[in-house]
C-alpha cells in the first residue's frame, strides 16, 4: 500500500492516482469521457501527473538521509553528520622564481603561463627579488612539474622572466556523488576494530576510490596470497602517493603479519625502523554494455540518459575483485519510463558481449563511461 508504514515509504503510482480520480468522477456523474483526447481526459492527466510529482518528492524527502539514495545537498548533509566534508575541486599551485629590476612590484592577479598555455595567477603582491606563488585559474589536476611555468602573459616594466625549479602542488577535480557516497560509507568503518575494515577505511580516506583488503589467516595459501598474510589491492591512485599507501598498511596491520603483492615500498615505523610493505595495484577492466529497451511510459524524455548515468555510477562504484552481476543491472534500468528490457549484454570492451555475469579478478576493477553504453530504443 502506498504511503508511510513500518516497512518504509512507498510512493503512489501515476496509474493508481489517475484511476482513483476517474473512479470518483464516474460515481459523481456517470458517463464522463476519460479518453486522452477529451478535455476531461487531458485535465485528469495533468492533475494526476502533478499529484504523482508530489508523491515523488515525498519519496525524495523520505530518502534524503539514506546514503544509498540521497543526492546533492542531502548527500552532503549526511557526510557532515559523519564528519566527512565533500571533496570539492582544488587548483594546482607552485612557487616560481622571477628576475627583473629590484623593487618592482608584481601585482596580485598577474598572469603567467605554462608551456601549453595554461594560465596561473599571482596569489599575492610580490616585490622582486622575492619568489611568487601562483595558482591555476582552472580547478583540476593541471600539471605543475618543475620547469612547467615558463612565460609571462601580463606585461610589466621591470619584470623580465619567470621560471619554476621545484614541483608544485597538483589540484584535483571535485568528487562525483558516487565517489563521495563510497567515501562516506567506508570512512565510518574507522569505528570498527577488524583489521580489514579499519585498513580499508584508512586507505579510502587517503583518496583511493578502490581499496580491498584480504586477510589470509589460514595456514595454507589462498590463490596468490601466502598463508598468514595480508594482501591489499588498490585501484587508480590519482594523486595518492604509494609511500602513503604503504604507511597506512604498516600502521593498521597486526604486528608480525607480513604483506604480499606486486608493489613494494619501504617505509619507517614510529621508531624509525624500516619495513618493506607490499601491495598490488589493480588493473582497469573497461566494460561495454549493449541494451535494447522499450519505454512503456509515454513520458520517456531523457530516460536513456538517466539509465546511462545510473549504470555508470553503479559499475564505477564496484570494488576491486567485485564482479559485474548481470541481473543486478536490471534494477538500474527499469525505474525509468517503465523500461522493458528486450536484451542486455555485457562484456570486456572490444570482446564478445553476453547475458551473463562478468567476472573480475582480485587484481582488477570494473570501469565504464558513457561511450561504452549503447542503448537501442524499440
């Protein structure tokens, strides 16, 4: 039954709303013409849709503090309750050397360029011969390796050159909602005492979108993981340093427990003793999807885009070693315009597509973009 109950909230459907209105009008005055072409039928359709929208908004309110459904400000509010701020975009920055006439003031906002034309503005008024701090005008991971910034765009008498002898600090893109949802869900694991959950939560806090911990506490090898060994698999590193990953593993693993993996980094403990920490970097498996669908609701505008977005968010949220389950994809397709799935095939990009699960190895993670999804509407 639609409405709020102990089982949760269920919104009323457009069809039920329309049917009830028509039924009440029929009782009031039998013989109404409810056909879609009639004035009464059109008015009933408009009112039913508006009421359906109200039910939909009530559903959004009910789910606004459910981290699996909340979006936008609601999702950020949930994160604030957990003490996890939203990962906003940041700008790359660097410290540059300048030459010119001593005493010349370089005003805040003056522009310098890197070799490919990216613009950086001077953060503070600076008097030659001091160094200048510059910040990228566009947020995101603009490269700022040593030697990157080389030219002056804002002409100024007495300011001759700009150069960069040290690496700068690279910016980052804003988190997607799914990345933030993953971070929030996993960071609350900090309160757990389990080695696997605590280690995974700490790795996620570093900024890793993919982190999986396997603790082989048996006296026999399991797959490639030796007995009594912890094996950590991480996905794309982004701006995360490999030594920082190794440091977190060292700090959270049990004493005397070795680590395994294909990457080795040497880090020091709090006593200054060096340890070789091993972990593996997962390989990306790009997924293709081909979908043939029929929309049963005439109000299907944008349904294909919504389906694409839902599939991308789901698959890109899967952890290393987590299979793409074929049947689970249906739940991300059918909510939009009463989608009737005629065929659904998935597979590794460039390979054969089938209507079966796509197995992902422990050292792999699934990835997809809009370009990998083909939707045919019939």
